[in-house]
C-alpha cells in the first residue's frame, strides 16, 4: 500500500543496525466449522532502526505496535517477512543464535510491576543478566557492574537499591531497573514498549528523559512504542503511525505530528490532550 510521507525522507543514509522488512503476523482465531480462522495483527510493516536515533511506533491499543515490537525482539515468531541485523537475515533464530541476538537487541516491557521477579532482590536480577550475557564473572565484578548499571539509570546512591526487592520500589524505580537489566547485555538496539503508560504522570517525563539520555550515552538505536503522539514528537527522530496492523503514515516526527497527512493521524492528534490549544482558547476568551 502507498503510505503517506509527511516530508522528504531524512533518515540517515547509512545501513540501519536493524531492519524489519515486510513483516506479517497472523494469529489463530476461533474455528468456524472445520476451518480455523486467522487474525492478521501486523500486515506488511517495515521499520529501520539507526544507531543513535529514536523511532516512535505510535498507535492505539490493538493497532499491532506491541506485536511488532515483540517480533523485532524475537519474543514471538513472524508469519512472514525478514529481520535483518547489520544486513544479515536473523529471522527466527533459536538456541545459541537467539541468545547471541539478545545481546544485541533488548526489550523493556510495559508493566514494571510484573516484569521483575518479586522473589529476587535487584542484585540477583542484574547479576543474572550480566552473567547470562557474559559481561561479568565472579561476585566482585558482578556487584561492581551492577552498581554501575544502577548509576546509568540514575538510581543514586546505587547501594541503596541493590539489595532491595521489587515491591520496595516505586513504579518509576522499577522501570529504571528494567532499563538497567536491558543495558546489562550492552545492546545496540532497545525496544521500549510503552515504558511510561503505567506510571504516574509526574514521573513519566523523568523516564522518557532517561531513555533519551541512554540513546545518547550508549549510542542506542531505540524503538519507542507508544500511543502518545506528544511524547513521540518530543523524544523521537522519526515516527511511524500504525492503525489496524498497517503503517498509515511515516516520516520525521516533526513532519508527521506538525503536518499529518493521514486522517487517522489527524484523529489521534485531535483526541490527544493539547495544553497549548487550551491556553490559546483561554486567551481568545479573555479578548472576547
């Protein structure tokens, strides 16, 4: 399908770290007689992720954006299409090859309350990630690198958090731990699935600022999955808008959000809270 492009493509010309190409995902549906139906959640979607850039994948619930993220992280298989890492086809890897892939591509999940094992201290969670990915050996090195990971996600002093359990932390602190666990692999790509949607409004900006800072300090390629066009405009370089499993608009974040071409993007913007619009309306009322 022809996807409206809001502006000339300004994506860097260098080969992307990761390219998801013509991805399709079908899920089994209920039986109808002897036949089994299928539901197409993602239909011919392509995404390029570049070093040091944030790409936002925006859409309402059910748009297919989180399914797309899970396929890029290879947590679920694609039905068809290719995932290319540094130009090499890595679609559907298993076993040792999958473990190697996870050193390069990490994912943080939406719910910080269920993504951390409640029976283990943070020291175990981070230490296990470091050990699995071969980034630390021995108790002293594991502890040293665990403390360094906590510093990277702005949990200071890190000793205060290392031996706590998840239930002793706030939602924002848990999400920071999720980022720290992902960083333990020293990845090149981070898929951040709705990282602030379940957090209090007052700390969402802090977590998004953290994500933006990690993009810069760790030189990550980030896929930021969100329903919030406003944060996509602020924190991402490029934006793709998904609706019913397909990408309906793509371009630079400024172009897509400031001058949307597709009616679905326009509807999303119209439905989103807009403090500036409210201020302008109030100002107009004062002059009436």
